[in-house]
């Protein structure tokens, strides 16, 4: 079950001949909305950077610093190179999860296409890191510890790496879709009696946890790609 897209989004897209697209690809329009908010916030904050930070600058600096310190405790200083990806993916997923808690809005992460796209980006970036750190020797990660195990280990490793895409995408999609479905049903049945409020508070927790889980798994995949093959 999906929410209807925001009226102003449909109006804007309909005015340029994309009304049909807006109606059938609600996850894309809300993804655009979140991207615009994130980019706009980044531009606004970076424009006014000062040595003595303002409240807004201080707020974002604390978030980025906490995320970076959390990641570096796992990866070590080598992880700084992929921190921009990790921070972006976490903030986008968290915002995409949260937006569905607002009546009339829709979480793009409640659509498998969105979560699959992020999982594929993580998958590709994982192997980019592996090749960057090990060059052609990265193939050793797939061959096992001894040469005679290659026929067994190679297909197992390939299947395991492909399964990561399914794991990342389906886990996030399933949890957020379930949250959206439960909230939709409660709003229809008892919205006037504030019955959905406890679920909405739980939804905030679920939104954060799912963004954190996706980020943690991505970090672990990146760390695994950086390590020497055993």
C-alpha cells in the first residue's frame, strides 16, 4: 500500500508533462524531494561556515563528527577515503525512512527499486575499494587459501557477494514497507483517536536502526575488501 504523492510535486511535474510519471513512480519523486532537501541544506550550511560556528553549523558538525568517529573506530584511519559515501548513504536512508512518518508523504525506501539501487552502489563500491587496495591481487579474496580449493571457493564467494545485494535491499525494503503498511492501516481505522502515535514513535526508532544497519554492513564489506586475502 502506498501513499499518494504530494499534490505540489504532482502539479509541478504535470506542468512539464510528467504527471503520468509522478503518479506511477512515487518513490522516484520522493527521492528527488529528499535529494533537493539534502543538497539545499548542504549548500546553506557550507555557505555560512565560520570559525565560530552558528547553531546550524554546529548541529551538522556534531552529526558528521559522530558518524566519522563511529566509522573510524571500525575501519581505522584508512576508512576516511570512503567516509563521504558512508555518511551520504546513512543520512539519505534515515531521511527517506523518516519522511514516511509524515501523513501524506511516502518513504522511497519502502520501494524495492530504491533499496536495490543503494545496495548495487554499495556492491560496486566494495569491489572498487578492493581493486584500489590490492589491484589484480584482489581476485585472491575469491579463490580460497589454497589453489586446489578454487573450484569450490570461487562459486561460493561469488554467490556470497551477490547475496549481499539481496540482503541489503530486501532487509531495508521489508522493514520500511511494513512500517508504512501498519501506519496506513492505523490511520484509516483510528487516525482520529491518535492510535497511530505509538507506532509512529516506534517508526522513528525503526528508521534509525535500519539506516544504521545498512551503514554498518556497508562498512564491514568495505573493511573486508581492504583486508589481505587469507
